[in-house]
């Protein structure tokens, strides 16, 4: 009768040691070929610009990084492509607040799980939005401050309209949060993108909107629109004279904080040594003069951090937007 030989403890220890060495060697060999960085938004936008600057800067430490724009479904198509990629570090995502915090509550059916299907690497930047008014409207109503604006809205509920780049956009949800916390009501008018919404504000078709600070800054400085406050808890270097709305509107709005952010993701189960290597390369790239210049142009705050810090941010933001989307009734079919 043949005896069944059971592996000894020494055998298992040797096997574990071999696997650990193998994993380490694979991480040390990374990268051995070009890395694909998927941007789930069209070329020419702020995320695309940041991705291309980072790709060039990371070339020194990671070799070739190729930007691949995969657009559609509010960023879901590009994010899904990364979620379903091999967890080897060769396919990365420049994800954003929409793909990982807003869309899971906005879309009735998602092609990926924003938590389980990704390994966060690092937050990259936070971009404040700003509450801006049509200049003629502000002058006519005697609005010089946020308090004045709230008083006018409360006096005529539903009489005024605010624009956004679409249902569930950051501008739309900022408006809904503002209505809830300020005790006011205004009618939301969604447009096909931020550009048409900005034109509607300039023409007086709507009275106010929450716009990206980088986009709004030139028109604010030219006096074409009136800025009342930032949607973030801290001031922005691009326009330090603008105070956060949380400072201006009293206790009811002391927690008003809504911004656009983006960061780097890998597919879930990507080995931690590879995550750490990419994180280090990203931090080095973000220290470059060209990247800092890009952040200044976008009125953004560069915010590199650890995977754990980024994961915690995503969890907080997802919970916030889940409640906000439910209250607003926003939905994309």
C-alpha cells in the first residue's frame, strides 16, 4: 500500500518564503512595459490636462505612461474598463468625485462597485466651486453678500432659477445642498454641460449657479458675474479674497463643503508593493514645476496622500452624496 506523504511544516515555510520572494521580485521588476492611464472624460478637459502632465512627469520613474480617454456615462465607461483590468499596475484610472462618490447613488445600475473593484492610490487635487450670480440680477436686487442673497431667495421661494451642467453634476448637487442648508428654494435648470450653463447665467436666463472656480475666475475679475463665496471649507490660493460659504452664512451652513476632486486608482487586488511604487512616483511627479503650474491654472489644491487617506475620503464623500442625491431626487437613467 502506498503511503500518502503529508507536507511537513518545513515544506510549508519554504513554500511561503518562495512565494514572498516571488512577489517581491515581481514588484521590483515593475514596470516592464508601458502603463495605460485611463481618463474617463474627453480630451482637453481639466482631468485630461492633469493626466497628461502627470504621465510625462512619471516617465522618469515609471517609464512610458500612455493616456487613454474612455468617455461616456458620466465617467462610468472608463472606470469600468479599469475595474475589469488585470490587477498588475499596468492599467490605472484617473477617477473623480463623480465616478466614485456621486454616480453610485445617481445611476440605478452601475457596471462596477466603486469600493470593491478598485485600489485607491492617492488623492491628486481638490478643486473648489464658487457661488456666482448674474451681475444685473445682483445689482437689481441689491445683493452684495451671501446674507443678502439668502434674504432675497427666502422672500420669493421658487421665483429664481439656477443652472448646472446636468442632473447629478457637482453644480447641481451644490445647489441642492445650498437650498437645504439655507432654507431657500430655487428651480434647477440642467444644461448639456458647464459651457451652456455658464452662457445661460451670463445672459440672465438663470440667476445663479455653482461654477468651477477656474472657469469662473476670469469673468469674476472682469465684473461680468458676481461671486459670493466658495463651496469648500478653506480659501483658494487662486482667489484668496473669496471666503468659504461656511464662514459667511451662520451656524446652519457651517459644514457646507462640496468640491470636485480627482485621484489615482488601480484595479482591486493590485499588490501593495506596486501601489506604493506608483504612489511614490505620483508624489514625485506632483512636485514638478509644470504640475504646480497646471494646478494654479485650474485653481486647484494639490493633495497627495496615502492610499488609506484616499480611501477614507472616498467613504466620507460617498456617504454624503448618497444622502444628498436621495434628498434632491436626482437620477440618471
